[in-house]
C-alpha cells in the first residue's frame, strides 16, 4: 500500500450544495479518512467546513476532482483561524488557553508568540481571549 | 495624552478558586484554578529596575509610545510602602507613574485599544524609562532578573473583590515565563497580559535614541513618595 498523506481543507458550500452528502462520498467512494474540525451552516444556508482528509495521494486527488464537480469552493491552505501579525503584541495571553499548543512562545529570549496553523483544531479559544483582537475566524 | 496610572511596579497573579469562569481585567479566569494570568514585564519593567525610585521621579523624561513625555506625578494607587524582598524588590503591586506626552508624536503600534470579553475595554501603551547609571547601587538594581522578582498569587473570585488581603503564595517571574506555575502542589498554566516582546523592542528603541542623542534625560525635580501605603476606597453605605 502506498503512503498516506493528510491534507487540511476549508470548504465553502453555497446554498445550492448544502444538502448534498458530499463528505459521505469522500469516505465511501474515495477511501478517505476525514476528521472534521469545524462546520457551520449560516442563516443564509451557506455552509463552511474545515477538515483533514487522509489517504493516498491518488485517492486525495480523485476526491478533489470529485469535489470540483460541485459548486464548492476549496481552500487547500485551510486557514479557518488566522492571526493578524500587525495586531498581535506577543503578550502571551492566548498561550494558556490554546489546548493544542498551536499558539506558543517560540523564542525564549524575545518571548515571541508563534502560531503553528497545522496544530490548530479551531476551538476558537484564542478569538475569545485575545485582548487585541488579533485572532479571527474565516466564518 | 494624560495617563494617571502606568507602569505598575509588580502586580498580582490572578487565579479563580470558584466553580465558574470569571471575566476580569486580568482576562478570562477559568474555574478551579485552571489557568492563571499575570501582567508585568518583570525584569524589563521600569520601576522594578529602580525599586527605591532613586532615579525615576517627577520630571523624569519617558518614552511613551514613541513620543517623548515625562512623569508628571506618582500614579494613582502608588504605594511604595509594601512588602519587599531582602534586595528591596517589591513583592506586590507598589509604585505607579502618572505620565504625559503628545499623542500626535506617538506610534500607533504602541497605543492599542484592548477589549476583555465580559469585562470591558482598556488601553495598552508602550513605555520606556531611561535609568542613568549614577553609582554601583543603581547599576546593581538594574541587573534584577526574573528569578529575583516575586509576584503574589491572588484569588480573583473572592479575596480580591472582598479585599481580604489573602495571598495564596508567591511565584517568581522566571516561573511565570515558563508557562506553568505550581500553586499548593497543583500545576497551573499561566498567560501574560503585558508583552515582554514589545518591552524588549522598546528598550532597544529607547537605547538607540539615547545613543544617537535624540532622547535627552532630565533630572527629576521631585521624588516619588516612598512610604505611602495603599489606601483603598471603603464603601460605607450601599447604594439603594
């Protein structure tokens, strides 16, 4: 069996695609392991979804091709939670609230707060606690 | 800009002993001591480098968010008469400074509006205070390290609002910066509110301005009070 890879995706479903079981097909037909971090359907019935997909490169590519047959916007950089570097003062308040250590003190000498997006599970704790409003969500 | 209280010389480490989250000016404090919050730049905080106010007084020139201003008085709640270590470093909130400078000369990066969910708004400003090394004692005191500065751990669910004065214990800024402190045998994750990163940046910016001759020092024309104790507001009658 070839090596599996994991890819983080952020998907946007317009109203017309919201009721289709797209993720089911990724699992059933493309043999992908999905790990959903966060999903939201807005009052306008648009949907947002941030997830990891794990599988062989070939299966992932086929799954992506399948996704593209729908009117779904695929963001492969998967940034559901972003930090504004201009707003961040590196105070470190978020660090004690971040459950996965995605936000951490990088350099012990300068006390710079680094954001490792790959470790973020999108719990949104940082958005609630940042006094400077540096963290925000795409949806 | 006129700031009646800046540069708190040491301060509390806030925790929450109750069973529900409380929203304070020290940030969100989770129940049962799940997290702690502190707010001093420790070894880079101006008044912790001049614990007896030997060089910092009324009239001292300061770097306030990039503008050149001065200390116009001791700050509100200034209380130099406090518990100190053998080296004279305050072990609780002590001195404060009242500062002023021209806002038009400030850099937006160092004047920042802040919002604490469930509490309210505040303003975060960057401050640098030059300390002239006049003698070996002044030099020695500016060499203070985080491990030499102790902060009191205080329960913000009952002891702080009820002004009981109870301190659960003391921790050093070295421990606080490690991201985890031990309180009565339990490990508690800790976050900061003051930015050490920005404090270091300001120290370097101010040092450069002094070296270039752009920032001139001034001798204080009056000392800060040394023996004043905290005088809290006593509420004598409940509002009806």
